C-alpha cells in the first residue's frame, strides 16, 4: 500500500472506477477516459485511492457507477511504497520502477522502461521513498 509522505496539497475527488478494476486503499491510479484505473507502463501516476478495497463490477462504468475517493499527486510528490518481487538498494536511487498488480507496490525486480515512480531514498530494508515521475 502506498502512503503520501510530502504532498504540496491534498485536493481530492470522487470518481467512477473502471469496469472490473481491483483497487486497494493506497493504490496508485490514473484516469482513463475519466474512470479510475490502474496505470499502464506508459501512464503517469496522478492519484492515490483512499477508500478502495475491492473488485468492482464488470459493468461499473455504466450500471452501478461506484466511485472511489482519490487524492491528487502533484509533480515530485514523495510516496512511501512497499517493494515486492526483488530488492532495491541505495545504489538504485534515481532508477524508475513499475507498479505491480493493484498499483499498491513497486516491482523491485527490474527498473522500469515506462514512466511510473523514481526511487528517491532508501530508509531501511523495508521502507523506500519514491517520487512520482513527471
């Protein structure tokens, strides 16, 4: 689960979640045609889901239209994110990483080819600070 460390503001919104999305509280998300979605490798992470924690219906966009509370992540917002699938060390500071399923953790196995998060600081073996990529 991601946690915002240093936002410059906390503007939020309630937006409809895309069909069949699986979101957790703390998922880093984007808007796809106005619907909250998990970012693809080339998407910009723009928001963090606050009150998520479920799988949304396959027809959520048109029928149920359940919304999730999302907070904006501005350029250079610092985010504490869990790392799974690999190890990230101090030597990796400055590298970019993709998100794994549910957008709530970073794939530490390899640096990203897309745009997602940049490793800013290694606090400990279980705590990392990332900066939202511009």
